[in-house]
C-alpha cells in the first residue's frame, strides 16, 4: 500500500515540476523575444553611416 502512495506522490511532484518547467521555458522565450525586439528597434534608430 505504501508503494502506491509513494508512486502517486512521485507522479504528483513530477507533474507539478513539469508545469513549473514549462512556465520557466515560456518566460525565457518571452524574455528573448523582448530582447530581440529591443535590439532590432535600437538598430533601426541608429543612423546609418554614409559611404
């Protein structure tokens, strides 16, 4: 009986951990997209040197 509870709690912890990891991946992706957008905007505002 104890092994059933141990397996259940292990699966529950794994499920919560995977959800937390997904949240972190999404947050990192959004941060990278924001950084890329800021870099693109900064490059567009910078005047181009004349040749």
